[in-house]
C-alpha cells in the first residue's frame, strides 16, 4: 500500500500548525492544533496499514510557499488553496454549522439568502455585460480618437467583441473546471478516509462544530448522525470541513457560454450606431447608447449591493465615462503622433 495517504496527512498537520500560528490568541488556534494532532494520528493509521514506517516529514517547495502565503495574507484569503491541500476547517471562514444557533438565526433570513444564491447566474450575466460595455466602448473611442475611418472603427469594435468574449469564456471555463476538479479530488480523499477511519472523520468534523460554539457532546452526536447517512456524508464533509458547496459549482461549459454571451451583448451596444451610420453621428450614438446601458447595468447591480439604484447607475456611468474619455484622448494623441 502506498504511503501517499500518510504523507498527505503529515503535510496537512504541518499546515494546520501554520494556520494555528496565524490564529494565535483566538479560539481557532486550539481547533487547528487539535486538527494537526488528528491528522498525525490518521497518518499513523495509513502507515500501519501499509506496513511502511511513518516517514519524517519535510515540507516540499509548494507546501513552504503556501505556508508563507498563509502567514502573509492569512488563512481566510488562502482558504481555497488550503482546502485543496487537505486542510480541513476552512468552513469556519465561510458559513455557519447546520443545526447550530447561528444556522437557526439565519433561518429567519432564509428566503433572502436563497434569493441571493439563486441570483448568482444573474450576477454573472450583469457583470459580464458590464465588462463588455466598458471594454469595447473604450476600445471604439480610442480608435475613433485616432482615426475617422468608419470601417477601421467598426473592425476594431468587432475584433474587441470577439476577442473579449472568447477570453471571458475561456477564463470562466478554466475557473469552474478547476474548482470542480478540486472538489472531485477532495471528495475522493474524503471517501477513502470515511472507509478507513470513520470515527476519526466524525471526531474531526465535531472539532469544527465545537469551535463554532456547540457543546462538545452535541457536536459529536451531530457529526456522527450526519456521517451515518452514506448518501449525504461526503457532501456534509465538503461543506462543513472544506467550505465547499457542490450545488454551487455549476457547469464549466455553461459558465463559458453564459460569459461569452453576456460579454458579447454588452460589447455589441457601442457597435450598433456604426452599423447604420458613420462619422460623428455614429460616435455620438455609441456614447449615448453605452451611457444608457451603463446606467441600467449600474442600477441592476444595486440589487446585489443594496445601494440606491440611481446612485449605483450614476457611479457606473461615471466609471464608463472616465474610461472612454481617457482612451479617446490617448487615441487622439496617438493619431496626431502617427499622422
């Protein structure tokens, strides 16, 4: 049997102690020190099963780099990387424990939270369209400042739309695909550990609950009850140890397609006037249409931020105007210097 499982646990123990150092003086310090001891115990189980003596752990370059970043930026900022490296307890930085008083307190706001969660796709669409609007109108104004040739401006805008939409789609695909791969890898590890030492996994999960404020026996009972259901045990560990919610991962292709479409919708707005006219009239039309669209996007974003719709719309309009004015000015300077 391979010693890889033991080495993973020893690496996790090392990182637990690094996290504990950054949490010195807080209640979380005790949790991560206990989790380090638990990981070392699980490493011994792997070692005994393989018949290979427990190796003396020496962190590799990647582990040392992550440790340095945790010390510099803190575990909250590094929680996704730590979760990928088998460091549990990251849910402490993301969400409450089910059945705990924090969870019960949140029940009164359940519908609001569900609405925000279900609006995740709308949020992505809105921000994608906003990116398309600002980036392409800036490009078009920059080119228009340097050249009055309508065909050049139109070609530049189309190129900006296509390139930007594909870049957005590729970025979203890689992002979601990587997150899913991490989740699938972690689930595989959790499945192996549940089979090898279910009681240790329950005790580890109970530690997380205890440090969220539950009584120790209550936490142990809850952890055992949750992990006793094979259908939900892995999802429970993913959510409450790693802070990962499999229901929120989405489809890589779906994310890519929606990002491409939303960016393209935004980017096509400043192009429309150049399809029917040219010169100063087209430029003024592009500015007017984009201004209206930016105000609308800003007002829509207020749904997620809680800001006043008009204030949010005006802020977005000001940001777009500043970006457009700067690129138009730079385009004019470049046109003069090239001319």
